[in-house]
C-alpha cells in the first residue's frame, strides 16, 4: 500500500513540474487524484496563467487549492504553484487602469504649434522616447512626432510617421540624417496608442515598439556617433535649425501626452512598465510635465484626458512548497496548479455517468462528430476549442434541445453547463479583445440558456445543484461572455439585442452626454420604463461618469425569467440577511422562508479599462406565487458569487433597499451594479397589532400581580421566622430571584432611552432570570433527594445548591457579555438580541432546567402513586375500584399542582406561543399566576408559616417574657413523602 501511494505522488509531482522525460511512462499523467482531510484534489497536468487556471478549475466544478495546500500534498508539489484567493474570487482579469493627465492638442497643421523642453540635453550615447499618441487618421502627410536637434546637427534624431487611410500608422526613426524605413506601428483608428523608440550608438541598434509589442528594429543607424550635448527637444515639429525652422508641412496632427525621455535603451520588460504608466526611474531625463515645457499659446489650455494603462504587472497568489511560504507572480505566467473539490461534490461527479440524460449527450456528439458534451465530467478535455468551433457546437446543441420532447436528464444538464463554462472561458486572461464570431457565440449561449431554464427542468436542476451550485451558473456564463461582445458595436450599429423566451441580453454603446439628463433605462420584454420591468442608471450616476473623464461607455443588461429560480433558490437555508423589520413585528410574525419573487435582471457599465460600478434603480413585477394567509415582505437583493465559491454564491441585500412597495411589484435602489432580484420573505402571521397590545397589557398586569405575591411571600418567610431548613432556604432564594427579575422586567421599559442603562438592565434581568431557573432546578434536585432516593443524611448539599443557583448564572452572563458585547441587547427594547446566538445564553439553560424538572416530576409522581397504592392496601386490603381510582388520581394530581410553580414547568407553554395566539394568552396567564400560586401553596396554606405566625401572636398577647415553645418533633422517615409539598 505504501509503495502504491508513493507512485501516485511521484506521478503527481512529475505531471505538475512539467519536467521532460525520455519516455511517456515517466511523465506524470494528468488526472492524478489525492484525497485530503478537506476534500479531493486533482492535477490537471497543465501549466496555465492564473486566470486560465482558475477558469479551468471552475469548468471542472472545483476551485484552485488554497494556501497552504493540504499537508499531504505540500512536500510533493513543484515550485511554485498557483493558489486561489481566500477572501474573494477575482472573477475577471483586470485589463487596464486609468490615469488622468494633461494632453496637448495639435488640431491643425501649422508652423506655430510646438512644445519645447527648456533644459538642454546632455550628450546621448543611447536613448528611449515614449509617448501616448492619438494620431489624426484624416491627415495622411508625414509628420514629426518629436525632434531632437543639436548645435550644427539639426536632424540629430526624430520620429516621423504618417497615417495610411483605413490602414495603419507607419513610423520611422531618423538618426543623424539617416532614415529607417517606414513600418506599420499601430492601426489608424483614432484611439490612444503607446509608441516608443530606442536607439544606441553602439552598433546603431534601434527598435520601435507600439502598444507593448516590438514592431521594427535593426542595426547600423547612426552607429558610433552620440547625439551631441546641448540638444533641444521639440514636440510636434521638425527642427530645420536648433530650436526652430518649423514648417506646416512637417507639423504633427493629433493629441499627445505622457512623453518620457531616457538616456538609455530600455529593455522590453521596462517598456511594458512604461506602457503601464509606471515609468522606470533609471536614466530618466524628462518625465511628462507641462511646467518644464515652453508651450505655444495656441496649444493652451491643455486637454484633460483619461489614459488607459494596461496592467501586465498584475500579480496573483502562489504557494512555494519548498520554503512553505506564500508569494505572488505575474498572473499571465504559466504555472502548475491543483483543482480541489468538496468530497460530496467529487462523489456526485463520479456518479454522473449513471445519471439519466446520456442519450442527449450522445446525439450532440454524433452530430458534431467530436466530443462536445463530456459523458464523464471528471474526464479531461482534449484539444483547443476555438471561437468558430464553439459557435458551431452551440448551434448543434440549440437544435437538439429545441427538438427534445422529454425533459433533459441531470447528466445532460451537467454536461451543458460544463460546455458553456468552456465557451465563456475563451477570453480568460487575454490582454486585448479577441477577434472571432462573438455575436454568434452570444446568441448561441443565450439561446441554450433559455432552453435549459424551461419550467419542466426544475427537477434536474435540483439534482445537479450540489455540483453546479444553482441556475445562477447560467447567469454567470452569459455575463462573462457579454464584455467580449463590445468590439461588435460600431457607430452604425451601437446596440446588440438578443432576446429569447427565458433570457435576454443587450449590449449598447452609450454617449454619456446624451444620457446625462434622464439617465439610461433598460426595459425587459413586456416591461415599462416608468413601471415594473425596468432598470435605470440615474442621471446623477451618468454625470459622475462624465466627471471622471469618460465620454462613452458600454452598457450591458441581461434578464432571466423562469420558475426554475423559484424552485431551486427558494430554500430557507439560502435566505438573505434579516430585513430591517422592527422587534415588535418580529414578535407577531414567524419567518418561514425566502422565495425568489421576480425575474433576475442585471446591469453592468464598462469602459476600456474594465467594469465601472454604478448605482441603479429597478422596478420588478412579482411573479405569481400562492402564499395563503401569510405575510409577504419584499427584499431587494443581489446575487453574491463570492460568498460561497463551492455553492455558487448566495443572495445578499447589502447596499440595496426597498424604495416603494406596490400591490404586485417592488421598486428598489442599489448602490452598485450586478444581478438583482426581488426576494419575498414569507412570514406566518401570529398576532395582530391589537392582540399584541392586549398581550403586552396583560403581561404587565400579570407581572405586577406576581411580583406583589412573591414579595409578600418573601416577607412572610422573613417575618414569621420559619425554622431554617434546606427546603425553606431554597424557597427563599427562588422567591427572591424571581421577584427581583419581574421587578426589573416591569422597569425595563423606562431604560430604553439610555443605551448604557438598557445594557445594564438587560444584563441584570438575564442574570436574575437565570438565577430563578437555576433555583427551580435546585428545587427539583432537592425533591429528588427527599422523595426518590430518600436521603436524610446531612452533607455539603447547600454549597452545591448555592453554586448552582448563583455561580453558574453569573458565569454564563459574564461569558456572554465578553463574547458578544455588541450583539447583546436587542434593538427596540431591553432584552437579549433574538436575531443572534446571544439568545441561546438564556434559552439553552432554561430548556435544560425545564427538561430536567419534567423528568424529576414524572419520577416523583410515579413514586407518589406507588406509595399511595401501598397505603391504601394497608388501610383496606380489598378497596373498591372507585376508591382505588380516587386515591391514585389524587396522588397524581396533588404533587403536580403543588410542584408546578416551583419547578417552573408553566414556562413550557412559552415554547408553543408561536403556534397560535391562544398559546400566547395561556403562557401569559400561567406565568402571571406563578407568584400568587407560590403565595397560596407555600405561604397561605403552609403549616410551618401559620405555626410561626401563631407563635408571634402568642408572644405579643402573653404578658412578660415567656419561655420559647419547643419546636415540633421532626416527622418520621416514612412521612417525608407526605410532607415534602406542604
């Protein structure tokens, strides 16, 4: 067994490390599986970028292993491996970041527009010049982007270019009058591009880089001769003389910003940093600063622009097994990785081959003449999926699903979700948008998503929910593909709209100035822009985008409407956070479940740097659902994909609020953009407002009556001088604690206004009620010792009783306050917070006491009935049946009536108050009579109390001092059971 495990780990290491081998058998085959304490981890046997690795694991319905990986894997992994994010998933690779800066606008080709560096340059044996350029595509003439002239050498160095109409901008470097050939640098599309030129006198090496890529380069240009000292740098003009000699023929037309000049040739890696708006500081002669330039007045004032800087230096988390440390590497660097699964998920994936639905998989694969849908979701995908192939396969899948009469089986549904994940991962990690049939892919994915959201597929979705998470996986697939549709939009066609029966997608290029007055509204099918069925980006948000320097954005909206969401996302365990309902309302309502009550609608805003979050308002129609005799409260929520990577996410209301509730629809506001829906929280209405007010009044009156009775009983015990005994001491502690607790309860309403006082009153009530219940438990223990085990031996029982009655409650309250100081008190009144686990610091001990005392009472009744039966037989050897029934009935009823108040069993009715208002009235009545009942049983009809009062009366009527009367002898042992409840 040990050798077999070693072989598995050895193959795992080799498959991850990618070390070449002489024979295929020596190379670790992909698919090695290792079980860990947390689940199952599997090696795909690939080296991918971090983004692609994450997508690869998600396609397999797993996740990247987290750092540190399971201990069983750590010493056997290559160095280093990608690991996942612990806090939140990076759902999309950041492509660019924004930088606001000043740009010079060369609108017309004239000799009077130029910017000159004030400081002369030193002698240069090498240099690099970079700038962000927006070339005027309508100006085909050759122009000088910048020129460097030295004394007696006007054409020391310059960069010249021209725009080919409908083609590319061709650039060439000129050094000491020697002209390099014009070569295509970037497209003449009127957009910002990053252009760099490098030159070295040693060998005359030169190169041109555009948008981070080397476009041209050679040797022998101005070799062996440096640029002389005293040179003058001019932007936008060719110098025919030192610092002058400008002509309109060579003037630059376009926009220019971010010009930097180095006294050395930068490496490609350093040029990528420069393109990312992070200029390397070494050898930097000039950093873009208009204050260091003499700018002709016609170029002023400069234009504030927003540059789009790519982020090639984005780093992602890694784990180094050798040093057992976490680290980070460039996200686009290929590295090995592990995909991990929950044990239950992996077992379900193993069983998927036996699920119904394999016939649809076979039919699709036969029509495609290749493996499109995997029969085994754990098998490896062979070959690369191109966008053209994906589009073709989606068409085949759509035709098969449209003709399918019977509902899909779980196996087919799982395979379809896996394939959609593969399609939407085609653009993962790409620095620039790909070219391809993205519109066809978008239409295909929306069509397939609509077909698998038909109502009859609710059952299969529930079957695969443990693996897939939920139908929100389809929403995620559509949203991941949607940003790739932006290149499809043009000025002639600024909008792409895809609509199917159960789903839809719209991608639109939006001019912000046009939407700055009324905002932008997307309307669902059968919706209304001023009523249910729309989502709006408010005008205030549009103006904020304009204030950030944006002029045009891409707005992406999608919607999904299917009862499948109600069936699969309406479980009580998936409920959102509690709504802000009042504490008073929570007393009259019992939460039952949360249901998805509307269509799902989403809104995203994208500029060229990535997604831009905006606030939105939306108004959605409630979908028809029957909730007879239930209270339904709408909640505005969004789907948080990062809250549970293994479960696909969950609903959350963070940042969302209900604006207006209508009879059959709800309007919402959310301060961010994502997927939204209206959830319906269903409550069972228990009591009306009038009933709640009546119960509150009865509780206060009953509490006052009980308090007075308990105080009277306690004073009688003290004044009458009841002989000391365990039973009397326990009675006194119980009566004192219960009376004190009820006194503070009546006074708690006056402490709500002061937060500190409210916390103090809550803590005191918590302590006193726990003390009261603890002494009820002590009453039960004392009763057990006197009746069941009949122990009359003296011992340290009172020490144990005091520790139980006072010590344990003090410890519980102290620990609760220390662990939950902020969640201790409820909002609205002075008592424990019932919406957190704090309430269990009271309910838990109370349930324990009630359970223990119930068991004790049952055992005592059994002993009492048996004792009564024996006594009856001694008095009458052959009693009649009616006499036997009367004796046993009284023997059962008497201890129950006498012991109920001190054992606290009337509080058991409080567990049932949520079932009906009748139980609430019963609980108030029984607990209100606890004090009077204790007074009647343990004071008014207590022989010891009356004897003590009689002695007090005799003392007052007798003249002169009198000898104290001898106490009554203790009852014999056999009479203890008869006097224990007197």
